[in-house]
C-alpha cells in the first residue's frame, strides 16, 4: 500500500469504529448530529474538500460533488447514520479502486525494470561505470553474468545466453557469441561479453519499449472517449433530475421531506464512478497484460480496433519468412563468383534490407569504405553505386534497363539479384528465403478467430510469392510491388474490408504501417522506421504473437462492454426505483459503490495475459 492508501484505510477504520460507540451514548437531536459529524468528517473530509476545490475551478458536476450534496442533504433530513454509511462505503470503493490501479501499475513497473541503471564502458583501457545515456555509439561495454545489457550492439568477444523474456515474452534463453547482436534490457545469464555499442540510449530497444508503454495511456479508445462524453452530459442531467424530483412533485402532493430524501438517494445512485474507473482500468490492464507477452500496444484505441479486424495483410520477407537467406552467385565465364559477390556486397553496404544484409553476410570479408563512392537507391528496383571508381547496378530486371544491358534468364528458385556495369552484364545472385516454422499455424489461427481475409504483399517475384502463399494458406497475393504500390494496395483493400491490420518489419513498410487501421511491426530487431510507424509492436519474430494480440484485444473489449452494460443497466434500474420511492439509501449505496467494486473486479481480469 502507498502512504495515501494507508491513510485512507485508517480513516475508514476509525470512522467505522466510532459509529457503534455513538449509539451507546444517550444523546439525541443536535448533540447526536454533532457526534455523527465526527466520523463523517474523518472519513469524508477529503471528499468535501475536493468538491469545494473543483467547484472553485468550475468543475462542479463530478462524483465528489454528488457525494457531498447527497450526504449533507441526508444530515439535513436527520438521516445521520445513512450519511456516514454512504461516505464510508464510497471511500471503501475509492480505496478498492486505488488498490486495483496500483496493482495494474505494478505489472507495468515490472516491465519498467528492464531499464539498465549503469553501463561498464571501456575508456583508456579501463572499465568506467556510467549511466547508459553517457555511452557513445562505437564504444565498447562489458556485461558480466547477471547484469542487464545496457545498450544495443554487436558482441565483439565472449559467448553467453541472454534472457529476453521481459522483452519478447520468450522464456527460452538465446545463445549468442561474437558477431551476434545483443539488445538492451536482456539479462546476461552466463559468460562475460564485450559489446560494441551501435547507437545512443535513446535509440536503444529498451528506451523505445519504455517510451511506448509509458505513453500508451495518451491514446484513448472510442469506448473511453464515449465514457468521457457520457459523463459530461449524464452528470448534469441527473443533478437537474434530482432537483426536479425534490421540487416539482411536492408542489402537487406535498411531503417535501419525503421527495427531498428520494432526490438525495437519486444523487447517490447516479454517481458514474463505476464507468469512469472500470473502463480505463480495463484497457490499462489489457496493455499491461500484453506487455508481459512481448506485445507492446501504443494505446487503448488500437486494442479496440485490433479486436474488430477482419482483414490481415502481411509483408513477406522478415515477417512470414526468416529474412535470412542462402546466397548463390551465378556468373559468366569472365567474372568469378567471388568478384560478383564482392561487388554486390560493396554496393549494398549501406542498406538495411534483409536481402542486402544476407549478401553482405555471405561475402564474409571486410569491405573498405574507401572503395565505395556515391550510392543511389532506385525505389523498387535496386542500387546504383560507384565501386572502385566504376558504376555498377545491383537489383532486379527493371534496373538493368538503366544499365543499358539485358538481364540473363535464371531458372533457379529464389529472388534473383542482377549485377551489371553500364553496358555490360556481370552475372546474378540467387537469394533463397525460408518460411518461419509458425507462419502456417499463425495464418490458420487467424482464420479460426474469424478473420475473413489474409493477404500477402511483396516486392518479390510472383512465382516465389505464390509458392509461399500456397504453403501458408494465404488467400490473396500481390507481388512485384514497389513501396508506393503497397500503400495503394492497402488503400484498395481498405475500401472493401475494414478494419484492416498490416504486419511488416522493413523500412519500406513504414508508409503502409501508418496507413493501415492497425499497423503491426514484427520483431524487436525490425527497422526503427517500422517500429516508430507501428501502432503495435510484436517483440519477437513469431507471427503467432499476432493471434495472441487479437485474442487479448477481444478479451479486453468483452470486459469493457460487460462493465458498460452492467453499470448502466443497474444505474438506470435503481434510478427509476429511487424516483418512485421503492428503494432506500442502503440500496443506493450498493448501486453506487457495489457496482463500482464489481466492475473494477471484472476489469482486473484484463491484466491476466
């Protein structure tokens, strides 16, 4: 418990203990009122204070105002016990709600624990302990067993197992050694490793995760916005209704105190705190539960939209397939395979595309930066670069027209990268990708969840795309698309099927991720642009996480709808009964505090991933 929660609990306990003592004392009238005022002020003094403060700031119609008017009115009518009981139960409900929110925040705080506090950086041959923000790209950090990796980088020496459960939800440690990538926030389980830092702390995986989670509450869903608008209209209406109930009927039938009592009960029942508290808490719990499974949702609006998704569109490379390739060089007699691969690797040196990285990896050697001159990317075609003072073209068949040469046919299975100088064809590289093991199950699971259409977009050749789609059971294939073509394809699909989710991981996916109803970035190692543009980030490379995200979203939305229907139905029913004089203050207390407690209990189920 926090200090504030403990104080509230003490006030509730003291006020509750004083009530039986008051009944023992032989006092009546004004003296009795003064005695009951003591526990009332102990438990409800902060409510009266907040109501007065809010009125001074022009915020009159809130739950503190409703509780203050109702309980002070009960005092005026001589219903001292009811007045104190209403305030006690209201504060019990507030304490319960505060504890529920604290529990949800603790689940988020567990994720926040991935933030490394220090980094051991090598400077002047010695280890220096600094904050991660002070480490510069290119510096080397040492991570000992049991420590968190402070920043993203590449392992220079050493081998270990990294626990990435807090990042990806994957419980199996990842074995890494020299040349492998280490992500910030992972826990080093066994050996000491030296890591060359690849970026600043602000650019690191852990910083991006924390930023996304901390700012998730800023983007509200339609349901949350509805509750906000509903409360703004509902509360003044019930206050006016209570005033009319207290004044109009007595003008015709008399019994002013009876109708005033009904009006006060009406006010107690009308408090909308069950909705105002439980709906945001449901979304907050859903976001926290998702984060523990390695699913980062940037706002509750995306939970709501994802739960309604009817069409899922996938990028191919790096999303449904591994994006790590087998590279084979094919060449005319006058050019060696090694030369062909060397030229291609040099031209693709600055690219982050998975195919380019695979060519560089297949090359294996060191490429002198001084060999590389200007590099120009032709969108959707390939790269034109100056290597060793000679202009080369590395890309698809369309790029060969810019090289004033003709691409040679290739009958091998895979993506073909043609290489040429101006006017001279050098050869081609065949890059073969493999489908991820769980991709087929992920597509099948989506269909079992009621997703009506699955689509795959790719810039790859149609025959390759259709083979992959057939293997996975995807409904529709759109191949040989440039980045702007992907956007046009998604816009066309959105005109027929909505809501639509797009799943991708590359830099060229960023425009599509932004355009889709829900953009989902695949993998913690996806491009910065894709993660920034996405609404939801799946922290590992498993497509099956998408079905987990949809299930969790739908479950959260069921809880939200249950709370809305339950709270409004009970409120309206008891409001009608109170206006007719068929219920007393105790039923009113249940309709307010009881409904809130039940709604909060239901909302807490969303925290379970």
